[in-house]
């Protein structure tokens, strides 16, 4: 299929324009732009402009997007124009702060760039020649006369690097292809239409740094220039499109965002015209596309009746109406189904087509009534098995929706809820169903989620493509010279785009349009790892960050073979050692900077340089079931370790607490213990899987026990703690089954409250997420993350994951007020949430579920994500 090549058109246009972001001047004088534009040939692909001033130097050196698309050679040519000519002493004063126009044109060798500079003082050729004498002597200068003009050439002896220049109407035109210069000065060559120029000037916003303009007809011409002859179903929709488009730029470090207006020539009959009088709608069908989707177009309607009326008019104009009516009559006679009343009423307001990475095509249609569809489908389709059917009559979808479904003559289909999925082969649908029920969908990927965050959530037409997934199709459909450039990662960066989309939203006969592209920028938040570190096996714990000295920190990680590595904030290994078993719970750093932790069988205390303190490590009499806690009694620090159904106690020297009674509980202790002091009474608290809560004193004596009714269910989550100066108003928080919370007071009867409806495999944590004075209930159930206010059980926020999530959330204190909740999905996506429930900028990021987020060194306020992938590398991303 000749479909995904549209990305090359869009990327080239967008990045060339964005490359001059820092060049532009929002106070561009419209008369200068009009004067310069009127000499450009009518077949100009697209144009943009910038001011010649000192800010251009920065962009030439640092703007990686420009070099990625232009290629290093063209990028160097542009730098040459700036440095050797416009910045030369002889010419500098003549062009300071003047407007420079970049335009792109068809040429015999490919695509030619033209630089147009309107001079700020009147010059003639004699004066110009004198100025050129001051240009760097490394150039061999020459000139020829043609069409009454003198064309100068500057040759520095490198192939394809001769710069040609002429003076016309006090405007310098320069480029590396002489025929383009000749077209400018040749009066016989058709130039840009006055109305096109006026549209561009009119749409050029003074509040944004850059405006980009192109003739819609040239959009198709540009595509034909770089791709093989045959258009596919995507590009057929822009072929012969008339009118103009003008966009203004909103710039982000990791994305290009253009918004503006697309004006259509209403004298032409074109499929996209059908959406110009629709109003933008929320589009949802992309959520039903599989992960291997390379590209798609999603269409949505606000007025289905007017769409069908306009589509019928288009069929009449194309002289297809009679043929379509014959097909509909056949369905009515044989299937006893009236097309207008019985079939058109089945469809809802949204449809889409998509191309997969193997070039197979899918179609999707939103159903208005799935029950009615099932009944009607029995009359017009045949069962192929495995919940797959085939329409018995051709052109049903083409008659209903037009051009997107022209390639689906008599397709197969399957139904997923209220969405009809269509393909030309049953095998495609069988693979689709497997992907859907395995939750292998595009909407769950980091790329799609990040892209959805920058584009509009409402539109009538959305083109979307992922260059990496579509890579093979793009290469196959580009002409050989452009395919070579696309593959060339040394000279170009085409494949460094995560995703690209183009949107149209109806606006009373015209369109509000937008272009969006995410780039793998080195400067993007989380885009490129600051450093990596190779492990020998997978990470089995979240990384931890501890103080190494008064002014430096280090990172501690443990891999599957139980090797522990200490890394500097720059990712250099400081030391490594082998522990006996996996570290349990959260290690604790003491005032002397030594670190205290336990594995299943041993208790460790070591200094930041990795050396064990005297007396450590210590073998535990009973295997630990969770991590230790540290508590203070009579100014003495004590270590308490849950050991399944027992509690062990040690001092900081690793000695057993002599009078500790080694209490035993009725079943396994839930995670870590809790310790507190209320009304001069010291408590060690344990909750068990059978639903008992134990309150022990400082020597392990039982103070209180509450046996909770758990309806025979085994408890699986950690408890929380609310303390005040009053025992009756201090509580142990126990998450029960079926959405209940049990508040167990230190004195008095338990209090039950219904908080939500949770599945049997929910996770519960009691953490400060909201930034309020109290901790919150954080519940993850059925892939739904919900944070509740613990006082009144109201929701702070809720987030539904597309991916399966079976990992317990993590919590990181990045601010002084609250913890950030973080979730790693089963599909290897990491989400970090702010206290308002929004996914933080730059997330989700690909990575396994063991990770750290926060600062990693003194004097550096940035947060870092330290995570791993299946290659067993640690990656540190700066945010």
C-alpha cells in the first residue's frame, strides 16, 4: 500500500519550518513579505521566513531537528550562507535584521532550497560586486549574464557546494541550484498567486515566532516528487486538493506543534470537503487499534445526516450514484434489508482505516446499536467461524462512508463491543482478536500516550503515523534516492521521530488544522538517558539513593544474583558486594550514614563505602518476611523485623534485645511492622493475613488484640497508621475485601466504612499523595488507580490504565509536601503522577516495574528516573 509515505511529507514540512524558530521575528513587516513572495515560482512547495540577527547563530549550532531533516550537508550549506556571507563584514550591515525567506522548490535533482533576502538599502550590481570582493577569499568567484540579470557564483571547490546569487528588485536570491535562480527572474515563469500571498500574510500571527505556508495542491505534488508513482488510499484523499494552508508554531523541547487554518477551494468536489461543515468531536477508535499499527486515519462526525447527504452528492458528481443504487436495490431484494433505513442507521459517528506494520489494512466503524447490528448482519453476511463474518454484498461500507473503504469491497468483519473491525483476510482479523484480548493495543504504548497529550482531543479527521513501525513501508514506497536518505542515520534523522499527526476540524466550510510531531531529542525530558550501567541480570528491587558524604550521594541497586552495586550520580560503579538473599523492604540510613537492611536470612549494617560494621552481618534465627523498622525507646534505637508469624528485636550493634519476649501471632504478618508512642505508651503493631491486629509493648508483651471479621478472606495488603495524642482517636488502617476500610483504634471497637468497589486482587497503600495534612488511601484495582481522602472517602483523582497492572505502586518524595505515586504496568510502561492525578510531563516511559524517581545528588534539583529494561541495563533519565 502507498499509504504511510505521507509521514515524509509532513515531517519534512514541519521540521524545515521549525528549524527557524529562533530566527523569526514576530514583528515581521507584511509589506516586505509581500514584496519578496511575489517573485517565487507558483510550484513552490512551502515557505517560511525569519529575521537575520544574532539569534540565528545559536540555532545553526544547536537545533538538532533542523539537521535531522535537512541532512548534514544542507545544514552546513545554510550555516555557510549565514557565516560566510550574511555575517561577513562586507555584507553584514546591508542585511542586518532583514527578513530572510526560505522556500523549497521542485528541481531536476530533487528539491531545491531558495534563500530570499530583501536588502535594507538600495544597491546596484556595481555596488554589489564591490561588496562581494570582501567575501572570504576561499571562494572562487565568477558571474554570467542571463535574462538581463547577472548571476554570481561562489565556489569553494567542494562538489555540489557552488552558491548562486542574483540581485532582482533590490532582493538577493541565492541557492545551490542555478535553474531556481533563473525561474525567479524569468517573467515567463508563473509566480505565486496574489490571493495565496494575501492568505499567508493574513494568517501570519504576530504573537507566535513562526508562520508556515503552503498551497494545498503542492502538498500532493511534493508527495509525488519523493515517492513511487502509485498513490494509496491515504494520499488519494489529498490528491487534487485545492486551497491554502497557513500554520503558526507553538514550540516544545520535544515536539513540534503547528496550528492554523486550511482554506479549501469550494469550486472543487473533494472527499475532505464533507467534513468542513462538521464540528470537531472526541475520537476514540484509535483505542481499538493493535500495537503493530503503523498509521491510521480517524474520522468523526457531528451531523451524520448532512454527511450522508454530501456523500451522495459526491457520488452523483463522480457519476457513481446509479451503480451504488443498483447495489442497494440488490440488497433490498435479496436480503430484505433497506439500505437507507436499515443499514445507515447501524453506524455511529466515527470510522477509521489503519495500516499495520506488514502493510495489511484494517477498517473500524463505531456502531450505534450493537444488538440491532447483530440482527441485521444475519441477513447480509455469512459466518466464517471464530466470530468472523463476511458481507454477502459488495460496497456496503463504501456506500456508507465513501473513499476510506474503497479497498474493502466485500470484506470480512468481527465485532468488539460496539466497534466493527474490518479486513480483507480472515487471518488479519484472527490476529487482531488475539491482540485485543491479550491487551496488545497501540493505545497502551508510551509513544501513543505521549503523542495524545500534545494533539487536540477533538477533530474531524486525524492522520497518525509512527515512523519506526512504518519504517519498511516508508522505505519501500520512497523513490530510491529518498529511501537512501531515510535510512541514512549518519547524515539524517528521519527515524528519530516517535510519531506524527495531522488534524482537520470543520469550521463553517473551512478547517482549523494542526500538525504535531514528537522527536527523540537529546534535550527532551526523558528522551535520552544521561547514563547507562550494565548489570548481569535483572533488577529485583527499586534503586535507592543515600548520602555518601556531606555533599554527595550514591545509588544502591541489587540484581537477581543478589549482587549489590553502589553507583555515583554519574553512573560510575563505586563498589559492589554480594548479599545473602534479596533485600527486603526499605533500607534505612542512620545518622552516621551507615545503612541498615535485612534479607530473608541476615541483618546487615554497612558504611557508604560498602564495608560492614563490626559484628555484621548477623544471621536471623527465623527467616524474615518483610523489611525491618527502626524505633526509639528510652533514647535507644531498636530494630524490629517481622519473621512470618514472629517478631525479632535487635539493637544497633546487632545484639538481641535481652528482655524481648519474641511474641508469636496467629498467621503471617502483613508486610512491615508499625511503631509509635501514644500517651507515654510505646507500641509495636502487627497485622496478620487472618485479620488480627496486635498491639505489643516495648518488651513484646501483648497490650491489645483485635480479631477482625474478614468474611473468610485472607488479607494481602500493608496496614496504615493514624496517630494522635488520644488512643481512641488513633487508628490502625486495615484494608479489607469488597472495598471496605477497617479503622482499628488503640482503645475501643473497630469502625468499618465502605470506600469503593475493588476487585479481589486490589493493592492498598496509605501514603500522602494529595499534599494535604493527612495521608490518603491509594487503591489499584482492575487496572484503575484511585486516591481517596481518608476522612470522608471522597476521590482525589482516578486514572484508568489501558495496560494490565499487577505491580504495587511506588511512592517517591520529590517535594516537601507529598509523595508522588508511580506505577509500572505489565506492558513495561512507567507512569509518574502529580498530586492532581495528571501524568507528569515526559511520561509514560518504557521501563520495567522496579525503578526510582527523584533527585540523585546534592546541588542538582532535577529529578531522575532510574529504571531498567530487558537488556539488563540501568537507564538514568533526567526530568
